[in-house]
């Protein structure tokens, strides 16, 4: 669980947009902006000294972009929680950010409520991937020559399929447990088995795998 104040780092090179996010976050009880940097290099230096609960990461930035910075950071700090800030034209990079290990996506045109939802979801161990962004990712993976996910038959139990569907719908372990009348620990064991069977590294990759291979529908 995150601490009482969710500590947030903003990584964004456009001053006006960065200040706008900072102002919005300052109006939300329980959020604390602990830093703001302008590119991937500054981000990597920042997290050597302090690791926030949530990173809001732009994709296209000078000196080092969000893809390279996220890839390096997630290898060094695999528990880091990054939400990608996406603008029109960034769609070609979605899959690469997923592969880097980000926990969610948020379009820059989103409002305050969606920003809060994305931060809260990711801070409490869930993912935030709006359906339109997932579809965009899957379209590119399927049709534009992007690197393909594994595409082989796997055998899932009935319970694993039930849990997979709920994971894809954004449910937490506790919520899945309550829905299926099983313990969160049992859910976590099934989640681990699903990651192993699909060869995916996190819930975001698992969701993509499930949709790509028609294990669930969105």
C-alpha cells in the first residue's frame, strides 16, 4: 500500500503542461508532488536519490525519451510504478512503453477525474489502460510490423480464465478474491501461474497477451 501521501514525480519537458499537472495534483488531498524533471536523464538522476510512489512519464523528450528512461529504470527498480503521459502521435510508441514495464497510460487531454483514477489504480497495485489505448496498441502489434507477442496455445484452468478476465477488467487481488470468494493470496498464486504460462512479466503484458491471443475480448 502507498503511504498516506502518494508521492508523485512529473517527467515532462513542456513547462506549461508540467505546471498544469502540478497545479491539479496540488488540489487533491493525499497527493504530494516530490519532484519535476524535464527529460529522461534528469529522471534517472532523481530516482537514484528518491523513489516516488508514482511517476508520470512523458514519451517524447529531449536528451533521453520516456521509452529509454523507463526501460533503464524498470530494470534497475522493477517495483517502480510509471504512468505514461500520451499525446496524439505517440501511438507508435505504446507497445514499446508496455514492453518497458509501465503500469498505465493516460492521455494528456484527460481530465482531473481520470488523472486521479489512473494514479489511484496504479498506486494500489493495479494497472490503468483505457480500452481505446489497448486497442491502439493491439492494432499496431497486429498490423504494422511491430514486434509480436507470443502466439501459442496455452492451457488455462477454468479458475485461471475467470481470474484473467477480472485482471483485464482492472480488478485488484482483493476485489478478485471478493468476487470469486477466494483469498487474495490464492488470487496472487493464480496470477503468478498466469504470468508463468504466458511468459509475461507483469499485468500489463498479461492483458496484452490475453487480448492478442483472444483469451478475452474487450
